[in-house]
C-alpha cells in the first residue's frame, strides 16, 4: 500500500482511510478536507495503520486462507 489517502463510504471497511457514513456528501467533504489538511503530517502512521488493517485480506494470512480453503472444499464437495 502506497499510503495514499482514501476517502470513502464503504461501511464494510470503515476502519480504512478517511471514512464517512452513508451518502452524506458534507461528511465526505469534511473527510476530504481532513485528508488534505492532515495527511502529510501523519502519513507514516496512516500507512502503518492501513497495512495492519489490510493484513487480514492478504493471501498469506492463515485465517483467511483457511476460510477460503473451507469454502472452496465445500463448493467442490457439492459436485
């Protein structure tokens, strides 16, 4: 991850980036301004936090690999 600021409203990954809920354009604008105003000063901390949050989705993560394996095994066992 490059550490670029991500302003988004995806509730399934609200811990990532600069999150705002729903379709609240004002909140989104506020998060965009926060990213513009503060991101550079906290870029290293932001990048470390994002990498930690995303680690659970990486292929080498044992728990997620086991879950996908179980799902695929169940899928193929059905045929």
